[in-house]
C-alpha cells in the first residue's frame, strides 16, 4: 500500500514525498488506519520495520484537525535510551516539516545547555515530548512540565524499558496523564510483563503482530566453540587476520566492556567504548569518530543493538552470546544494511551453548563453526540441548552445606563432652567434701 491511499493530511504527504517515502511497511499499513480512528494499539514488531512512522504519522495527522489545546503537551513518547530519543526527534522534525507543531527530546546527561533547552521547550508548550523515563520523572518532580492534557501516550520499545527496570517509572508517569487518552504500545517481543503493562494502560486495544524477520541474507554467520578463557586469544587472532575498518563488538556487561577495551588497546586497536556510564556528549563523540573512521571498533553493551543507523559496518562480534534469539537479530542487523554484505562472528563458551542453540533453532539452520586459532587445541564438545548450569548449586555450595552440618554435629558432641566433665567434677567435689 502507498501512503497516498491512507487518509493523511496533504502536508504530511508532501513531507513523505520529499523524504522519498512511498510504500508502507507492513506495520505501517496495519497500524495507521486504526490509529487514525483513535483506537488504542499494541504493535509487536522488531526494530527497523518502520514503527516510528507507524505512530508519528497518525498522531501528527490527528493533531492537524485542530481539536487539541494549544500551548500544551499533546503527545508523550517514552523510549528506553537517549539514542532512540534523538532518532525519533529527528524523524519528528522531518515528518512535521510542513506542519506548525513543535517537539522536544528529553533525556539524561550532564549538559547544562541541553537541560535548559528541554526546560524552555516544555515551558513553551511543546506539542510532542520524546523522553526517557528517568529524565522525565526528574522534570515532573520539579514541576517543569504539565502532562494533564496529553491526548497521545506512546511507549516505544516497551520490552527494553522493562528490561532496564523502568516499569515503576512508566506507571508513575502514566499517573500524571488524563484517563481519556489514546495509548500506543510498541515492542519487539511480548513477554508476560509486557502483556500485564498493556492490560493496565490500554483500553480494548487493536493487536498487531508482525512476524520477526530473519537477518539480512547478506550476513555471513560464523561461530567459535571455545572455553571462556580462550575468547581473548580468538579475538586477537580475528582482528589481526583482516583489515577491519568498521566493526562493533557486543559484550554482556559494561564492566566487561571497560576491561576488554583496556586489553584491546594494548593490541593497537583503535576503539571506543559505548555503555550507560557515558554522558550523551561522550556518546555523540564516539559515534562521530566511528562514522568519520577515526576509530575502527566500538566495544558496547546492547545499548546500540538498536537505534543506530550506519550502513557500512563490516563485522559484528558477539563476545558474549545474547540470551534471546531476537537480541541476536538486532545485534547482527547492524551489518549488511542497505543491501551490502557483512559478517557476524559469535564466541560460544560452555555456558553459552544452550542459548546459542536457541538462536540456531530460531534461524532454522546450524551456524558454521570455525577452527580455533593455532595454539588453542582444546575445544569443548558442542551440546546446545544441554541446560546451562544453575548458579549457587555447584559442588562448592553442597560442600559448604555438608561442612556446616558437620560443624553442627561436632558442636553437639563437644557440648555433651563438656557437660559430662562438669558432672564428673561436681561428683568429685561432693566426695571430697564428705571425706573431709
């Protein structure tokens, strides 16, 4: 379906024409009509399917009717990360180019100028606010923003917001909104906690589910089966074996990102870190250096598995296997974009095998395994059906429990021994007293 088949304002169609947008994606084709009718909606679709336009276009179109208060916040869009807030703010600016609506992005950071811009935008009555939960709550607590007249409430990438611990913040923010509103929830996955959130915030929603697409055909998937201590040696060999101009390596924890960055700099790799401890200015600087070619590798958490738009990333390395198959799709989707080719290499330790097996089953085929570099001869058997070990139930904890039980038995025996000694000593004293 083309956008001109939808009942959109001519000014929106003009902006879409300038952006060379003509054909709707599946999520746009299914979501826009009910949203134009004012229905609440739950949309399940992965990143990169066009969700942003699927909700921005109908919201802007409904604002065009003029039946909404001027000088007030009419739409609130909640997102998990600064990067996504910035991306949506840019899309909003493009879609509303011919419309008299204003928007402001509200996200964390220590930039005083950034904070003043947010404050000014909200005080002047921005029509649309795109915000991360923590930053918005700070403004609400300071009385910087009035959400009592919001007509559209959008939760984008709701699954990530809950994964990041924002459930209570979302509920709190929703308490500032009027009951009469249109609520839209978009997510890449639909676990039970997302369903519960949707049930609490939405009224009789339309449910749309777009099947998770497989990775781009231009991605060459490979894996190394290894022990955890071997990963650094494999990584060193991998980076030295080819000319890497632009790559991303995903790591499970930010502490691990920092540790690996230190080790890899000693190898002469031009790299930068990306994790939640960086300020927004630092993150922007990293992305600018990456795009300009001043650095070749970003070592990152899943913070940038979604929401970045760089078309010529050659290689994605999964230093740690993601626990969810869809997270793997998002990670490797950073390469082979715009019809290009790319590589995805995953380092699979013993604890990772079960989760990597789930990824292979999701993809519908086994990912080829590469031989380890010279000098690394020991390779664990690959058994992806074996359940990963449960923490806290190993031999050491069992031994500790047995040790504790033995201690308790010794304490009882020693106590009985002391009581027997006291009794014998007491009897001796009595006998001695009678003798005297």
